[in-house]
């Protein structure tokens, strides 16, 4: 049997690895150390969030498992620290590192879900506006223009404030994540609508769209199977960058008290709670969550910028 066959049988994933190593993505990534560093940091943070139930020292959602005797402990590398709590503990005895891991889960979940809503609404609106034109274009773009007059954060604060006044504390705590996700998703859809509309206005003039019309394809079929695949690249790039914006917006809302509650802490909630301890000497309760948030946002933005350059046809 040839050696190559034996090697392929011994390492069934070798062909996939070889294909990836020779791909444009891998070649361009190898020439971008900043993107490599950002991807490594982002991967580590995402894995930490996904594996939080297995690697966290304490579960911040289970108050019965916390011990007040472990409260206010400094990080393990400081005098009086405990090796079990690497980044120290808060006033409830919860491990700060565990709080960060669970906070990452909440922040990333809000960011991804909010952007998913924005992408869905914006893509549908942009396809209809760009391809159908006329009255549809006028109505959709005027709605987007009206929403652009309100800053996204102001709109999210408005939705958060209305929910606080209409719902009880228990109900709002239970529905905190859906409310924040919906608020941020509605606030950001016009960006995607305008992006998709501009791309569709260019694509609908091309021959493959005219050919689809000639064979009797309807508008819905053309938009879904002909236009949408050709506008996915800019949508993907904007969505990657918008995740960072959604996470930052959620952190701002939580810091102001309109986002995630302390029973479901996000990174913004941890910063808000820890801020009151900053000047009492317990700096680790706020500094470490803040550093994690900065690392998350910077890594997403740096990798997103590189991804935008990768998918830009003018640079390839």
C-alpha cells in the first residue's frame, strides 16, 4: 500500500488540515500577527465562557454554594490571598474569576443574539428595499432614517426604561436578557438594511438577475437564491464588528442599571457592582472584569478589521 494512503488513514484529518493551511484565509492570517493575537485572545475568552460550568470555582447563580467567610479575599498573588481564588472574591464570597467566566457567557450571548436579530431584520428590509424599489424602498428607508435620528443607546435606554416601569422586579429579572437582546437588535437593524440595499442596487443590474427574471423566477426566489448569496460577505463583516458594539452597549446599559441584573451578571453588571468597592481598596472586583471586557472588545474589533480587509475584493 502506498505511504500516502497509510498516512491518510492514520491521520483522517490531514487532508482538511492541508486544505486549510493552503487556503487564502490561512495564508493571509499568517501575515497578520495582530489578527493572530486577536484570534487567540478571542478563542480563549469564548472557550472560557463555554466551559464556565466545568472550570469555574464557584457558581454565582447558586448563592447557597457561597461562603461569606471567603468574602473580600484579595487575588492569590497578594498577601492574604487564597490559591483557590486566583483573582480574589467579592462581598458574597464568589470567586471573581468565576464571575468573569459567567459574565462572559451573558455578554457574548447578548451580543450574538442581538446581532442575529439585527441581521435578520436588516437583511430582509434591505433586500426588499433594494430589489423591489418604489414604494417599498421609500417606506423602509424613511423608517430607517427616522430611527437613525435617535442614537442606538438612547433607543435601548428607552426600551429598558419602559420595561422597568411596566414589569415587576421579579418578572423583569426573569426577562432581562430577552429585553436587552430585543432592544439592541431593534436599535441596530438600519445599519444592515442600508448596507444590504446598497449591495442589492448594484447586483440587481447584473446579467444573472436578468436571466432569472427571463425564466420566470419571482422576486422572493431571486432575492433568496440569487441576490442574498452575493451580499453575504459585507453582512458577515459588519455582523462581526457589530457584535463588539452590541457587547459594549449591553455593558453600558448594565452599568446604568437598565441591563442584566446582579442575579444574571454580565461583564457590565460586574463592573457596576464592583465600582462601589474601587475606592475601598478592593480594586480587583472591578479591574479584572473591566480588563476582560476591554480584551474582548479589542480582540473582536482587530479580528473584524482584518476580516474586512480579507473579504474586500479590491485588496484581493
